[in-house]
C-alpha cells in the first residue's frame, strides 16, 4: 500500500506537470501569430483560421420571414439588422489547434464594436452559439456594411478586440483574438458579393479569399 503522504506528493507532481504542459501549449503554440501574405485585389478574405461550418443566405424582406421566425433565424435577423434585408452568413469554426488571431476581411472603417455577455455553448452548434458571449465588429467597406462576430465557444472564456469605433483598418490587419475553441461569423450583403466559400473548406485568416465583388 502506498502511504497517503507519498500519494499526495505524486498527485501534486502530476498536477503541476500537467499545468506546466498546458502553459507551454498556450504560451508557445496557441498564442502563435504567424505572418501572412495578404492577397491583392478587391476581395474579402477569411477573418479566422479554421473550417467553414455554415454558409447560408437569408432574405428577411420576404413575408414568410416576418410571419413565423424560429429562435435561430430570429437571432440572425437581429444580428443582421444593421447590414440589410438580404444577407449571407458565413461561419468559421476554430479548434484549439488553429491560430486564433482574427484579421480584417477587407479595408474599411469600424462603425462600432459591441461586446455582449452570454452562454458558452459548443461553437459548432450554430443555433445555440448565437447566444454565446460575442463581440460584434461592424464595418463600412467598399462591399457595403459588413459584420465580423467573434463568438466564444465551450472552452473559450475571453474575447479580445484590437479595434475601436471610427478606426480605419486595412485588409489582413489583426483585429482581435479569442482564447481556445471558438467561432467567427461574417454577415455580408448578398447583393454586393460573389461568394467563394463552401461548407467543409479549410481557411486561413488573411489568406483565403471568401468573396469578391459581384459583377
């Protein structure tokens, strides 16, 4: 039988080793911020590393959207109210192993930022994640108004925003960071963009082109 005192020492040593390994992962891997080659041209690039888990178009001017709206669609309608009646919503899931620095999808001016406290549902659950802690960045761009929403996930507990109201940003500029697994959603004006995104596509912030100008 192992003496209780020795058991406590072994358990404490294991716990300290695990905490040290987590600190190493968080400090030197999770917080990595590699340089990126930003593509030229009038296009929208991915604001986050990860996998596209949803691409959906909504037309809130249709009568049926006004008559009966479920909770998920109603939340999107609220989030999209300052973009327009016809929007395309692109959601990117970031695992704990993705780079978590977020970047501006295009040149523009920050109209407003809004941080909202909320739940911490799994970031892969599209409907529930809309009720998570989030930070909305509304921008005026050549594409019209667009919105980038940093959404906390089950593990995430802190969202950082690097931009402020009225600030001018350039495409690929670092605009924030979300700690651990999370999601970034873009709300775009459907009539202004030519989409180049599909569910399941792996994307890189500042590199992957999500959309171009509609011709």
